[in-house]
């Protein structure tokens, strides 16, 4: 993961895909509303342990500079806020968040729009507008971003289910594949040009058709976005 975002610069686009087992563990830092951290279990977890959402955020979200894009796809259980991103969205494009933190203000919406346009100057101006003149310093801005989990980079996470949910597998062409990976790939293959809102709805629809279960994929972001714009990786 360190390798993925090492030397990241404005204009770079990254994709992180995890398909495996997810879970929850007791939150020891007191920053989770439900009292649990979301975790993923890598292949070497028996030797090196799991990776929690705080660490994932620190490893692949926080290092990103303004103008970067990161897409995370989590095909595992308990994945809703695996990247600890503050803004969650419904399939109708409504903001459910910030999912756990106080709203950082309209400056973040400006950041989101600038990211989509690739406007680095606008990104910096929007991120800076979040702070009052007397607090507009790099150190205080960094502390604010750390506290709220916001980011000046364009980070989007597609998760297989809610934090409390389970993820299913599907057999396709005699191969086992996670339901979220299956639905995400199929949705974009069927219709490459979809908005965030349409893609979330499409993915949920495909999973419902396949399983008739309560698995409900989630969309979370590092800042407010316009979900009616076309999603790009």
C-alpha cells in the first residue's frame, strides 16, 4: 500500500481493490460512533495481524496531495467505512454524512468540484477556505484534516456492504468471485458512462437480482461530491 501512493503527485489516479475477509474490532481511540473499527484481513494476517480503517486511511488517503484521485473497492464484509471517509451517499445522491464528523463546510464542496475539473488551483483555494484567517496555517490545516478525515485529494470508496453487513460470493463461469467485484465490473461493462448515483443504484440492483439479500453496497467520499456527474476511475 505504501508503494501504491509513493511519490503521488497532482493528476495521478490510483485504484485499490481488496477482495477477501473483513471484520470489526473494538475501537480503542473513541472515534467510532458504533464503538468498532472496521478491519480487513490480508493473507498474512495470522503473522502480522489485521489492518484497521484508521491505518488504511493513514496509509493510502492521508499521503495524497491535492489533485490526486484514489478509488477504493472493498469486496468484503463490514466494509462500509473501510477507508474512514467522512461523507456517505444514498443511491438518490443524498448526503448521509459527514458519516461521523462535523461538516467541514462549503470549502470541501468547492474542493470536490475542482477535483472533478482537475483544477489544482481551485482545489487549494477551496481547501483553504475551510479555515478562518487566524487558523490558516499548514499545521492547523493538517490537524483539521486528521480530525475530520477529510482530504484535498479526490478519494472515493465503493464498499460491498454496510459496516454491520456481510458480503456474499457468486459463481460465474465456474469461478468464485465476490458479489461486489462481480456487480461493479458488470455494471461498468454494461454501461461505462454512469454517474456516481447511477452506478451505486446499478450495483445494488445487480446484487439484489443475484442474491435477493440485504447486502447493500456503500459509497463514501473524502469530501462532498456532485453524484450526478459521470464517474471516472
